[in-house]
């Protein structure tokens, strides 16, 4: 299936609803609303925010963002797919669109943070060519964080 994946403003209604659904799910998984180390993303520090929609209905099904960390490194933020669309390939499509956008900006490394209560996310990122790295930045010392990285300059391709 092919989705409509487009850049939208951070305050886009569909994106806001997807991020709220993600927050509700993570609050339930972690048993608390205090599960995000570091500064939450905002319109002021997100370089790109993508929303994926079902082409037949226009209904939003997922989102993801990039936040620049250094000249050559960006972080994936707010990667989320609605439960009814999981397993459809939309998460991979969003991630590849984020990676392409990073390369277009000259960023050669993508990092991200997820957590131990999200084993499905950890498996997804590992399957897509990311490898676990030591905690970085605001995540250092967090028991709720697991960090990953992928170089966009290597010939390594994610598993099919």
C-alpha cells in the first residue's frame, strides 16, 4: 500500500491528535505521565514533521518528526502509528521518508530514543537497520530510555 506522507506544521490538527494518542498509549505502558526524559519536542525545535494518511480515506494513520542535534545528526521524535494501521508497512514508509529528508539536509546520522516498555518499537528499529547505542544527551542515566542510531552514509541496508 502507498500512503500520502506529507510535511505538516507541528500544530496540524491531525498531527496533534496522533501525538495525543501516542501520549495516552505511552502513559498506559509506563503507568505514569512522567516517562519522557529531556525536552519534549515543540514547533520551535522540530525541523520536520510528517503525517501519513490513508489515500482512500484521507484518515491520518501515523506521524514522525526530525529534530537536528548537530550539524550532521538528527533525532527521530514522535514516531507513531495508530494501532489499526500497525503491521501495514506505514511505519517503515514514515521512517524512510524521515531518513530521506535527513539526507536531503546533509545529515548523515539518525538517532532515536525509545524505552523498555516498547519492545515492539525496539524490534522495529533493529529490523530497520538501527543499532543500540549508549544513552545520549538528556537520556543519559534514564532507566526509561533505550537509544538507537543508524548511519545514512553506509552501504548497510535494513533487513527486508
